[in-house]
């Protein structure tokens, strides 16, 4: 990279980071450490940036913004205006229908993810990797071992439905999964 040159993509990535941090302000992760929610978003985006060699800014922006529609007041049109139609469409693809019961939403992720775009699949794998890491470093208080194990199994089922596109990302998931599995099945 040329020194002293801030590219247009970098500016847009920083804008997406700033926007995501503002939209999720006040939200915390479920775990006992109650980490700021934005840590999850930057972890997912970093995983995507690293495993795709920095070649897909739309995917990385999608990683930063992937929970905005689901968990904040942001709409598809807001994202389209600020970050363009590709980013907005990607976020919609990974957004659950919150009018459905939780169990149904989880079942649908396993069923529908194999039919989604390449970017949506990569984003799902990065999301589940971050969530499994979070379960190990900061398990949610009040979750039984059975609930933790169920989450680990479900995350694996979602990733099994869409893996095989990026070996580095699959490997990152496998490491997180192996650690979580060992922890909660010991
Ligand atoms: Zn997420």
C-alpha cells in the first residue's frame, strides 16, 4: 500500500465502523463480561478482511453493519443511501425475521443459508466464529451447559450448510468450534 494515501475504500470502511458504533451504542454482548457490542462487529469485520486478503470492502462493510437492521432502528434504505445497494442487500440477507419465534429463526438459518450469496455465507461463518469465541471467553450468565452445547451444535450446523468457500475462514471457525466443544463437553 502506498504510504500517505487514504483510499476511498478505507474512508468508507471507517464511516461504516463509526456508523455501526453509533447505532449499537449502549448495547452489550450477552456474555458475563458484557463487552461493548461493537467489539463483536469489529471482530467479524476483521475476520472477513483477513481471510479475504482485504480484497472485498463490501463484505467487510457488511460485517460491520450486519446486525444494524436486526438490532437497531436502521432500515435497508438508510444503508443503501449511505453505503450503497450491495452493502444494504448483504445486510438484509443475513437479517433474521424478528417476527418469528427464536427456535424458528434458528431453524431457518440452517435451512436458508445454503441458498444465500457467497458474501452472506462468509459473513455467517465469521459471525458464528465470533459468537463461539465469545461463549468461551465470556459465557452468558445463567446459561446451562446444555444451552451452551446446543448453541455450539447449532452454530456448527449453520456453518456446515455453507462452508467450503474460504479455507482460512473455515479453519478459523473450526478452531473456535473445537475449543467451545471441548469446553462445554468436558
Ligand atoms: Zn452478529
